[in-house]
């Protein structure tokens, strides 16, 4: 079997690079395959460049760079599948933790707080970001991606605010009001004006916007804005007690 010289191998590598193959791993694998085929095909008296050109044409239809594009597409699809699977697992786990934690809290069983905190953290910090990564690949316009990103951010903020309220941690009310306020001032108009431009989505956008206004209104109705006023009780002894 014919063995390629170092100069011939360097020529093949330079030609692969000139044809637009930039990824080092793809370039090395392609170089190895082409060298093996050339060495097996090459016979006494054959011209190296002629055999090489016949060999390299087997790897593409229009240009050699197609190989790199197909490889990147396959890697992206593989990562997308993995992310989608992790998203489903994290969403299912967080839903289970929240359900069990809510049951424990209603029954005043120990461990309710830990389960609720884990459920909210998994849901807002793992599931929702993965949901954005997966769904953003399916969206084409920047407006749709912006609406999705802001929705995910506000969903995470409201979930964390609810957890802070349940656990009686400081800052819960600020987070809650901020989440509702940003949703009303920024998210709702962005969603409405981005969706109403598309005739196919116009009706769904209007209906969904009305539902969002109602839901956000109910959430704000449940918000305690002012602290309760202290009641002053006068004791028979003349001392004043504040409650």
C-alpha cells in the first residue's frame, strides 16, 4: 500500500483549510479519512494530485464546507435533545416537590419548607431557564424571543417571591410587587404589540392579554401594600399597650 509523504499530508491539510473547514476536530477527522482513502487507492504511476481530487470530491456535492455545516447541525440537534430531556426531568421533579411540599404544609408535617424551597428553586432556576433555551430555538423573530425571555424572567421572579412569602423571608413583598409591576408595564405591552402584528395570532393575542390582565389584577389584589396600623389599647391601670 502506498504511504503518503509528510509534504503530501501537509498539502491535504492546507487544502482542507482553504476549503473553509475551520473546526479543528472536523479538519483532523477529515484529513485522516482522506489520507487513508488516497493511500488505499494510489497505485504505481498514479499522480498524487489527481487521486486526491477524485477522493475529495466523494465528500461533498457542492463544496467541502458542507461537511462542517452538517456536523454542527448534528451537534446542535444532539444538544437540543439532551436539553429537552433535562427540561422534562427538571419540570417533573419540581412539580412533584411542590405538590408533596404543599401537602406536607397543609397537614403541618415536618419537611414541608424544605420540599417547597427545593421545588421552587428547581422550577424557577432550572426548569424555566431550560424552557427558554429549548423554546427559543423554535422561534424565528427577535420579538418572540424577547417576549419569551421576559416571561421566563417574570415567572421565575414571582415564583421566588411566593417562596419568600411562604417562608416569611425579608424582601418578599418587594419581589412580588416588582414582578407584577414589570409584567403589567413591560411584559404585557410587549406581548400585545408583538402578537397583534400577526393576523394569524391577533385573536389569541387579544384573548391572552385580557386573561393576563385579569390574573395580574387578582395577584395585585392579594398583595399587602401597606403595613397594618398598630392599634392602641388602654389598660385599666392607665398604661398604654401597643399591639
